C-alpha cells in the first residue's frame, strides 16, 4: 500500500497563487445531521459541510502572502478558490474565511497561524495530475 506524503495546496484570490507558505492543509467533511421523525419512524439525514483547515507561518507583507490573502478575503467577504492535491488526486472548490487569520504571537516564537475556511458550494474531484498520469504511462 502506497502512503501519500506529497501535499500541494494552491490558493487563488484574484491573481495570487500561494503554495509554499503552508504547513497544514486539510479538507474535511463536518456534516450536519438531523433526525426526521414521522408516524412511520425516525430517519437520519446527513448533509455534507466541508471545511478547509490551514496552518502555516504568518507572512504578512510578502508578495504572495497567504495571510494577506485570507485576511483580505475575510474583510471583503470574498471567496478563495482552492485546489488541493494529495498524491495523484485533486479536489477543488471555493471557501470563505470564518474568522480572521491571527496577527502576531509570543515573543521569541515563530509567528504561525491556524485558520478554518468554510467551503462554499460543492467540492469537485479532479483528475489525476499530469505528473501521475505520465508516470503510469511510462510503466
């Protein structure tokens, strides 16, 4: 069994793409579940609700600053398009910042952040990346 250890996240807001500043990128489903009771019994209903959890280093002021992208999206209520690649598969979507990204931190410590973005709309499973497809064809 192969273990996927390669993760690439591309965040896009306007014309900015960011990949290298992140240490964490997790797309997870946190479904909304409810019980529906009728005269015939009880049924459970689950509605998918995806979140994109990000972590990294505060890079305010850099040319392609991920913290600036998230902060700007938060204060302007804009969506951030994303593509997450794990191994050879991709998932794409759009997300909105639920809270602002942290600014500052403890003295003497690396200035890091963790923030969760709420996914807007559907997640799209993408095709294999071109690199993975060419690796398969060369075998």
